[in-house]
């Protein structure tokens, strides 16, 4: 039996003192908290959902994220990877859910999510039959694309958040800068275990500074219930074939992102290649928990690249330590007051902390490409996939000749485009090009 030690935070398994594990887990929760509830807020606003209903779904989103993370950490049968992957509500589904919710109703979106999640789960269980399509250079390219795709999110948070009419105001830049400098200084000067809490330190300092700038809103604390229990099937599900097909396509995109995150996790955190079993378990968890989420009226779930970036920065991979974060998420869902406090984290504080984390994913992806070797074949796959994926999605009007379904899936999702192009090139380019 392994001895309890703080050094075990750098090992996948091993006992870590609870007092040292909780700050690590909390750091992971804070890194993804806003991104976890934002998709719900966007879709709820578009489909004109009542405030009380959207508030209930936010609580459910936290519970589902915690549950999904627990299953990824500690698999149930073949569901879950056994890796320190943090799950959350997926942004990938926002556009298609807005379309379906407006046209057919939110219940139709939930029916499509239920079926699509089951199909993705089956796809995960059969991963051994198609896994060879994801060669190391494809995975490395997708990881790099994930990092690039997150840079804009970090910058937007730094400036005040998406849709903020006062975006770029001095107070946001000051708060974001103080947060970033705090993270960096703590990482440079802290010793041993405390060095791994640089993001949490930056969040705390940034939160205090943001409070004095009037950016912290705790007004909802006075009105929330003491405890909140998710309601089973709060919306009557409808099953529209066109909606199911569209959502399943998005689940394929989500699966590609999960493959990238899982590959990045093992390469960055564990210094090894991902296994077929881990890929299968990760995708299956993605699908099955998404179906469970739909039964409670909540959107699909996926792996969070933000947290891969946090691991790239801290090298903390211990499952028990990150499990404490999953428990905190579940508690935030069951006890709304805790959720309100966590949700009050201002955008520029989050942006200040995530800029360095997201950059770490880009660097890790480049290192993975280097490990694959700079053969002519690898250079073509990587460079062309990123040129098309990043270039086309920065100019989404280029997709105007395609049907709405294709535009909704690919026009602003660079990871999906990079993945598709890299896989196709990997299949058609000859293996012996360099000869």
C-alpha cells in the first residue's frame, strides 16, 4: 500500500493528503467553471427559456460535469478512460442547439442529444476498429489546433468576455494583467508543492482586485435555495430525424476533440502515447454521460481542453487530487450558494490565468509534432491541416456555398476541420514519400 505523500500529485495513482488535494481540485474547477455554464446561458437565451428554468439547468450542469469527471477518473465497466480528464458542458453544440431549439423546441434538442450520445458511446466501444486512423501525427496536429483555438477564448475573457458592450475597458485590462502577473510571479518564486497552485493564487488575487473594481456580483446569494435537486426529464423529448442527424455530426466533432484531449493528456501529463482502451473509454464516457445529461434537460458533455492546459502547466496528474474537484462541482450543483460564489468569478480574472495555460497546449502540440519527426509526409499533414483548419474558420464566409448543416458544424470549429483534413491526408498520402 502506497504511503500518503504530496509527491504523489505527479503520479496518476497514489495517496495525497486531503488538505493538499483540495486546492488542486479547486484550481481545476475554477479554470473551467465559467465555460461550463456559458453554453447553457447562451442556448437558454436564444430559445427564450424562463430564468428559473435556466438557473435550474446551470445547477444540473455542475452536477453532470462532476459526474462525468468522476467516471473519467474511475471508469465504470468500459465507460471512462482512467485518466485525469475534466469534463464539462460542450460549446461545440451551442450553434446547432440554438437552431434546433428555435425551430423545433428545446425538447427536440434533448431528444437528439439522447440518441446522439448513445451513438457516440457505441462508437467509443468500437474504437479498436477505427483507432488506427488517428496516427501520432494526426493526434499531434489536433492537439496543436486545440491550443490555438483556445487562445482567442483566453484573450476574450481577458478583455471582459464575449458580448460585453464595454469590452476592452481599462478595468478589465488592469484586472487581467494583475491576475496574469500574480500567476507568473507565484510560479517563479514559490517552492515545491506550492508552485503548482499558481493558477489558484492568481485567481484569488484577481478576484480580490476585481471586487474593488466592482466586477464581483454576489446579489443572487440572497435569493437561492439551500439545496437544489435536478429534475428528471423536465422537458418532453421529441425525436426529429433531421435534428438527430445534425446533432450526431456534432457528436463526431466532439469525439475528435476528446481524442485530441486524451492524446494530449497522456503525452503531456504521463509522457507516453495514449492506448486504444483509454481512447475508447474516453469517447464512451463522452457519449453515455451526454445521454444521461439530456435526461435531466442539460446539454451534452465533453472533455475540457482548459484543464489539459492546466496539467501542462502544473504537471499534476493525480486522480485523487482532481477527484476532489469533481466533488466540489457536484456540491456546487447541489448547494446553489456555492455555485453562485464560483460563478461570480469575473471574466478578466479567468482570462489572466488561462492565457499561459492555453499557450502551454500549443507548445505541447508542437513538441508532439517534433517527436513524430519532420518527414515530408508529416510536414504536409500537419501544415496543410492547420492552414485549412485555422485559416478557413477565421474566415467563415468561405463556407457560404455549403448547406446550413455543414456550416453549423465546421464554419467556426477549427479543431473539427483540422481533424478531418489530417485524417484524410493520413489516409491518402503514401507512406514512403520520403524515399
